[in-house]
């Protein structure tokens, strides 16, 4: 299993936890750059695109934990009956 890094990306002074290298991380960085340069309409459009993109760290972690739990349950069942 490959290791996933969670990073925070800043947008308008707030930090958003994302999966490193994800579409959400890239679009959020672009949105912050647009906002810093004064392109408010573009920044808002990019921010909304980022919210719809994959790469939220919390969602990723929940999904990963549920997959680990499934494996753990299967392993327990296997150990119980074999």
C-alpha cells in the first residue's frame, strides 16, 4: 500500500486539509493565487471547483479506515474458522 500525505493548502487565510497531489490541492492553490492577484471572481470559481474535486483529507481518511476495518473483519473471521 502506498503512503498518502495530507497537507494543508491556504485559501484566503484559511487552511484546507487535502491529499497531496490531488486535484483539490492543485485547484485550491490556483484559487489562492488568483485571490492574491485580485481576481476575486476567478478565485471564487476555482474555490467552488476545488470543493467538488476529489482530494479531501478527511473523506480520504474515513474511506481508508473503513477499508482497513473490512480487512480486519475478514481476517478475524478467517482466524476464527481456520
